[in-house]
C-alpha cells in the first residue's frame, strides 16, 4: 500500500527556471511532511519540512506548499541551479516516533 | 563529529550467508532507524529503536533482526541472505524533541 505518491519520476528544468515536485498522501493522521535531497552515493539529507497547521513554508529558494483538504503538498525550487540536480523525496509521518513513509523519488536535472 | 557512520560501505554475499551491518552515531541521539532503498521505491523502514534496549518493526522487517546494545550503536543482521535483500541500506538517527533524521552514507549489499 503506497501511502505517499510522488510525481513526476523525473524532471528536466533549465537553469533559472522553477522546479515543481508533487506529493499526495492518504492517511489524514500524518502530521509531519519533510522533503529530502539525495545526491548519488550519499544518504538523504533534510531540505525543508512542514506541519499541517501552515499552508506554506519558505527557506531560501525552496518552498513547500501544503493543501490539507486535497491531501497534497509540493516542493518548489526557484531559480533552479545545476547544483540542485539530485533525487528528491517527499515523506510523511505521524506522532513523535517519526517513522517516515516515503515517496518513490524524483530525479531532477537542471540543464545549464 | 562524524555524525552517522555505517560499515561496511559495500558487501557481496552468497545466498544463505549471514552478516551484520553496523551503524553508529556520535550525536547523542535517542532514536535510530534502519531503511532499505530500492530503485523506484523510495526508502522503506525495516526497524526502529526509540531508545537503548527497545526496538520496533517497520514496514519490511521479515528476514532481518536488529540490536540496540547502547545509545550509539544500532546493528542490522541478515541471518540467511536472499537475493531479494539486494539493496542499499541506510541508518538514520534523531534526537528527542526534534524532527530531523540524519542519515549515514549507506551500505550497498548484493546477494548472489
């Protein structure tokens, strides 16, 4: 049972453009929604996270938009740079044990 | 401060062999996690430990055992390896009161 669905699988964006990755979840008990960034041969690293009491969170060029009624959240990368080329994962969890359920990942390529 | 370390980095096993994957963290974190990452599937939680001496099953625990002997170390054991256990294994840790999981560099395991 895939509780977190992520799209697209892959994405190519021109340098300076906006990259958008979407996730949808099923379990309304989820209360923590992080995005992780992973470079080849490395472990994932937290990029930005949101809780359902806010609809948007921005950190630098990265923004999470959260739609509780639609059970969807998305990552926007503004002014995308070649260094942003990586695989991005959304995830979700409930409660204080943070047992994350992960999306399948999006491979992002930023073309110079 | 090394963060989360994992050993070995690479391993090749034959079907039926056993091995233990080692994970250690030097951040004084309470919770530790073992995930596996397969192509196109994101990460899946194998086992979780909220504190020294406690462990809980995650999504895919079959074929694995874990030990949390002290606060720093959390090991994952494959008693009789199967080709379906070919994967990249990540260990992560988290401290109480925070929500960020810190990941190790991974162990790439191939079972022939």
